[in-house]
């Protein structure tokens, strides 16, 4: 059964950067030897997220590539955008988009932003995943930065 994890962002601007929270999540998954896809809205967003991952210290290196680049079979962390299908069983949704066929994934990570319009869109995704039979979990975003 697909696990859908939603992280509620706080009103604190310091703890409200979805890309940085996603980097923490990618680092956690990578340290657990999990292969995953990060879904971004467009190519520029994917490239910017890739740059964020390159900023990790060398001892916390995260092997990643943009979809279609890198070694055959891709790196453990694949960054994609637009309507490209996630190839890994774990997806981090930075696009704020509905993920078709959620049942084909093991785990989907998503975020609930503070802005009301974005919050409504996240609630719609939550309801969609729940209706699709996903096991739903809800956490504060601070859970991602707790060491």
C-alpha cells in the first residue's frame, strides 16, 4: 500500500522553505540507501534544486542527476519536472501537482504550504491520495529538521 506523507509548513519564514526541507528529506532517504525521484514544476526548478543538493558538504554528498542525464539507470536521486513519470518508488512532490496513479509508488512525500491557495491545492491532493487508497500520514515540517 502506498504511503502518503504530508508535511505542514509553519508560519515561521525561517522554517518555511520547501526546497530546503526537501533537501533534508532527500539527505535522510539517501542516507538510508533509498532511490527516489524529486518532482519539480519545470526544468529551471529542477536545475535549481540540483544546485541546492550540490551545496551539501563533501562528507554529505548526495549522488543525483536530472532525468535523462548521468549513468545508465540514473543516480540514486533523480530530479524530474513537468509531466515526466517518476521512475523510482519514492517521490518527493515539489511541483505541488497531482501525481497520477499514486498506487504505483511505495511512498509519496508532499507539502502543505502556508499560503491559502496552496493549502487548498494540498488538501485536494491529500483527498485524492486518500481516495486512491493510500495510507495517509500528516506531520509538522519541523519533523524533517529534527535530528
